[in-house]
């Protein structure tokens, strides 16, 4: 076989491999987005008691924490950014942050989007912890 024919065949194979890789990455990303969507909807469809309220100040505080923690402004908060923001002083506080991060991080990209932070990290955590930050009337 001529070298140029071999090279052309090899290039075509490489291009097919690359296309398959992109297709696989796209499929994985789509699966991650679908998992996130399902997790968000599951959390948002949970029934809460009727007598609880969060002040707008508290909600703004949660959102402000996200934007302040996102130091590199990529729209996501990594575990490092979260640790830098909360600066835990003991092992227990450190483990709590890690636990919250792992619970909220659903799509596997190792960083929290605003949805993960707010819906899973705040709303979901509040539900699991008995609405500790809510005002009950
Ligand atoms: Ca960031
Ligand atoms: Ca994520």
C-alpha cells in the first residue's frame, strides 16, 4: 500500500474516532443535564409546610453568597471557592461544607451551578433539616 493511501485512510479513521468522541461527550453532557433537571424538579415538587416563610433578606443572602464565592466569575462555585468563602475553622465545619457540596453537586462536573447551589443546596437542605432558617407562623 502506498504511504499516502495509508495516511489518508489513517486520517479518515482518526476523524471518525474524533467524531465518535465528540458524540460520546455530547451524550454524557446531555445525560448530566437531564439528571440535573430531574433533581431540580424532584426538589421543587416536594411539598413544604404552608406556614413557613423566608425573608427576602435571607434569600438575597444565599444568592449573594453564591456570587461572592464565585471568585473566577465562571458562573460556578467549586469546592475550593466554597472553602475560601466560608473559611471553616474546624474539622466539623470543613466536613459540613464538603457534605453540602457533594449533596448539591449532581451533574458530576465537580462545581455548583446557581441551580445546584440554590435549589439543591439551599431549598433541598432546608427541607431535609426541618426548615431551620425559615420563619414559621
Ligand atoms: Ca467559579
Ligand atoms: Ca455541577
